């Protein structure tokens, strides 16, 4: 698998495989899977050549990290890239108070407590290192600093302030000490990422679903800023929660909900252009983000061996340059979206 080398500050950098693996599904997201199934999925990802694994305390309330522990044992630490997240601490609670009821299944009984302070970051990385069973991490992302998770701009502003006035200095210290090579934020919206990039020395942003074949608003200001500053993007959710994988079928999901009519119509039109060029919608969707020079890896995730292997085969598909040209001509892709080889 092809790799892309990232080294903004000259500390040796990080070698990302173009296809990474997001481990939220291994935290029993939407359905429970066994430890054996999770291990098989991770092994399948390794066999495809994937060497970048992203996790978080939230995913299965620690379950994703502990499942990675078993998988990573025995593998040489320099052979893979590992990222996790800070901003949530997990507390033991009553079963009815568990975070993620109806979203995560058969997990430890824990509730999330948002904490973007210096102490919160340091406690979070200690807990993650224990759950993962490793001695060091490559990347730490401040998790879910967006309106989607915090409910209002006012609440988000308070959490952003907490990070920048406190937790940010823990991230700087960890990077300066070589405990991590890079830090950033894992977010569902590009606007808070831009706000942070304008105010701090961030390396990478894991952006979920906001630069895809379906939406490219981040080209207005955020991605040009990243290019100017040497900031890298890891693109999560390249299928926009599913619709760019399934196509505009009844019940197709967009942004974690059922896709509205206008999204279904736009995807129908994109899919038709893809078909005329002999390309499947899902193939164009997975390749598209990697055309931008600041995108180093895409992480679609997978909860089965079949899905993992399919993602690798999809990424192998050669996409004709004429497809991107046609999408631009029909107003289905921004004219300033990079479309090089």
C-alpha cells in the first residue's frame, strides 16, 4: 500500500498508509461483535497493508482500545502508526447512566466526562496507554470539539477555551518531550478546526466527513490554511455516514441520519456521472479526498473482514481524470477541488 510522509516540524515525522483503519466499529458501534471477530478484522486490515490505526476512549467506552491491545502485542512498535484521543474521561457508573445506550452495545459500564484541561489530557493519555498496552503514541487528537457534540456554539466556545487555555499546553509538552510526534483534533466540523489552527501550533486534524465527493465547503478557507501552514488532514467518514457507499437507496444515511431528498438527488446525479465513466460511486468517494495535497490518509473503518478487504480493493481502482472534469462541468464538484493523479 502506498504511504505518505508527514513531517511538519522536522521530528522524524509519520509515515501514513493511504488507507487507515478507524476502530469505532470495534467498540461495538451499532451492534456487538465478539473479541474474536474484532481480532480477525484487525488482522485483515494488517494483511491489506494498512499500518495506521485510530482509536479513542469513547469507542466502546474503552473496548476499542483494549481490543487493539491484543492485536498489537507482538508487533514491532515502529511498524505501525497509532492515534487516540483526549477530551473525555470515563467514570464507572450505574448501568442506566452509561454513555452511548442504543449506540454502543455490550460495553463497560462507563459514562463520559468531558475534560479538555491540562490534567484531563494527562490523565487521559495515561489511561489510554494502559488500555492499549503500548509505551508511546504517535498522535493525540482533542476529540469532538464541535457543535454536533456539545449542542450549541456557546457550549462549544467554552470547551474550546478550556482546551486552548489549559489542555493545549499538555499537548505541547507531550510533543516537546517526544511522548507523541504530533497532535491535533478529531472533529465533525471544519470550522472549529480552522479556529484552532488560527490560534495554536496544531499538526493534524482528523476531519470526519467534511471533505468528500458530496461536500467541499472546507475549500473556502480551511484547507487553503492547512496547505499554507503545513497542517495535515486525516479524512474520516469518506462515505458521509454511508450514502456514498450505498448510493441513494431508500433509508440511505447521511450525517448519521436518513438522507434528506436534496442529498439523495445530488448523489443520484453524481452516481450517474460515475457510471458513464465506468466507475462505481464508492470507488470515486474513497479516492477523492486523497487528491488533495494536505490529505494523508482516509479511514473508512469496517466491522467485518469483508468490509476491510473491500475497502482495499476499492482504493486500488484507477479513476479516470475525465470523471473529475465531468463532475466539475455538471456543477457536482467544486472547480477548485484538486483533481490530480
